[in-house]
C-alpha cells in the first residue's frame, strides 16, 4: 500500500555535510555537524552509499511519484539546505 500523505520531521535528504546550512549551523544544538557525520558513519556501509537516491534525494530519478509531503525543520538546522531541494 502506498501512503497518501507523509510528514517528515528533520528529514535527511542528502549526504553532503558541507552545504551552506551545515557550515552555518555546524555547532547548533541539539543537532550539529559532528553528530550528523557520526550518524552517517553508523548508518551507511561506505561513503558511496551516501550517493544512493534513498539518502540523497536530489539524485532520485522521479520525486513526482511520492505522495504530498510536509517537511518540518528547525530554524537552526544543519539539514535545512537539503530539505529545500
């Protein structure tokens, strides 16, 4: 069954931790750049996995097939740049 709607809270939409928001909010609390790098290290088998379209949505072939989506981000959020893609 395909969902009809999704709400994503602080979604990861990219593996690149050198985006504008990662640089601007590198020391933000509670989520900062070192913590996100740690999460990626635990979650991915290798850096190459970060290029998977399931991790880096900008590489997904077709986002039009996903259901309508609400994305919730914090104002001081290292993930903010990718959430706007």
